């Protein structure tokens, strides 16, 4: 039988394709340098609330930014007072269990807060009411009602509020937004957001501090408005595992992916609906939040699929799909793969034609579609590499600069609330075991 699809061999031999040559190149992206010299009048003095795992990282990064100084710290666990002094290399750093003391200080310009989710509302609202700008870790809120109260407090007091999904300040996120806005993939058709871990630490099974006790931590205050239960060192160290204190994989991981997607696509809104599935498949340690969570969101008719798994490690990926190609954003790189949207070969449907008809079709197809050798259209794939898709220091720097300039931040209270509500919808759909929708009129989640 005469070989009909001989063009594939020709393409392989000539390194060409009907849609054009595929060429990959790598571009290194560099973040804008931080200011080196800062006048004393431009210095920013902040108070640190919460010096746990994330808070210690924020504190360590913040004090390396030129012109930024930590003048006091607060935490309900005494061991973290010692940690704050160690991080700042300041043995006389004032520390307290009562964060309100920081809000009362006139020499503090702003607050950086990294506290459990069920404390976000109180700390942010109190800071805004005290006239302090605040950087608050993600997710912005523990509940929908909390987020609405936080937005209201920020706006009423004209305060700078930056929410801590750091990737929205990274050079990779900025490049992704630039490419999408420039039409690199055409109109968005679908988004896939995935992330997987496979170890106890990644599932929040953290070792409690060895001296943790009712004497070293103010347990009753730590509970805040959660149900009053006896002291439990696992609840303190692993609070993300329980709905009373945290928001699970949605608030810990999904919110990063959703925030990056929103910044890339220019979406600053709440999804219409969410349909979730999941369960506790591996870490049966008493938690009530799922360790596997999948969600399908509807963003004004665009499907956004999210998969989060604490029982199988998979690369972090935000995939943006359009008729002109893909944008794949990973932890340390962004890949743009362009597509022509054209057939590379005569249609295989022609095998349903009689032989003579098929030969005529194939001949005509080549005459109309074959490129001229040496003048093939170029299809370029590009990899952009940056320091980190999730850049903490640039995100903090944006906040500290805004404290002085009053310029907008990259993730204000409205943006942060929209991202958080998506996570709340994912959790509500999981627990209600049915799809949920956002009711904009009542500002509530309905099912």
C-alpha cells in the first residue's frame, strides 16, 4: 500500500513542522533591586504579631529590607519571644503576649501579622481601627463574614492592607500577566491549578515545641472565638488541620494558586460557583479538614479546575490554556508554549475516503499547506526563570514602600477577600457535599 502520511517523515528529517519550527529558549528574569540607602525620615518601623513558622520567615526577610526596622514583637507563646530576639539579633527587643500593646505604640508605623486563620479578623480590624497599616498572611479570612469586616475596616480607616500571597509580587507572575495581556495564548479557555505534597510536614504534622504548656502559652486567648477545649499542644502546632482554627489545604495552598491566577488574568472577583470533592485519605490523625481536595470553579463562564493532594507529591503548576498556546507557571519558572492551531498533517479522516479520492485530497492538502523549505514559520517556546514564583521579600517591600508613599499594594483587602472567598466556597462545597454559588446581593455562599 502506498504510504499516505509520508509527510511526517519529511518533517522529522527537515526539523520542520506544518505549524512552524519549534525553538525553545530560556530567559532569566531579575527582580528590581531594593533601595540601598534610606534616609532616617523614610525608615519604616514595624511591629511583628505572630512569630511561628511563617511569621519567623517574614520577620527574617523584613529586617533585611533597607530602611525597615522591627521595634517590638507579640506572640501568645513565650518561646517565640526568644525566637524574635534571636532573629533580629536584638536581645533587648520588646516582646509581649498582648498584641494590643504594639497597636498603642506611637513609634510603630505598621504591623506584620502571621497568626492562625481564626485570628486574622481581630488583628486586622484592631490594627486598622488603631490607625496602623498591616501586612496579614494569607488566606485573608477564616470566614466570609470575617473578610467582609476586614475590607470594611481597611476602607473606613483608609489603611494600607497587604495580604500575603507573595507570588503576586514575583517577576514570574508579572511576566505571565504581561504575556497574557499581550495575547500570547489568545482568549483564556480554561485554567488548571495543581499542587501535591507527600510527607507529614507538608501535611502540617509539625512537632510541637517541647516546652509547650498552659504556663508557656496563653491557651484561652489563643482559642479566640473557637470552641473552648482543654489545652492541646497538637491543636496549637497543627491548627491548619482543624476547621475551628484554619481553612485547610484551600486556605494554605489553593489561595496561592487562586491569587496567582487572578493577578495573571486580571480577574479581581469571586467565582460564580464551586463544586468540590475530597476526603481524608492518608492522614487520619484526628483532623477534620481534607488532605485531598478537588474543585471546579466557574469564573464568569471560564472553568478553573483545582487539585490539591497531601498524599502524592506533584509539581506546583498553574496552567493557562488558550487557542494560541499555553502558559505553565511553576515554582521557579514560567513556560510559554505557542501553538498554531493548524493541522500538521493531512487529516486522518481521509482514510475513510476511497483510495483515489484520498490521494487527490492529500496532494491538494500539501499544495495548499506545505511551507517553503527555509521559510517555515517559526513557533517559539520560551522558558522564563526567576528567583521564586512565591517571592516573599518583594511582596513585603511593596507593603513597606506603600506605608510611606500611600500608593496601592499588589494584594489589597478587596483582592485578598476575593481570593479567600473562593477558598471558603471550596470548603463549603466539600462539607455540604453539594455545589455552592456566590450570592452577591446577600454576600453569602448558597447551595
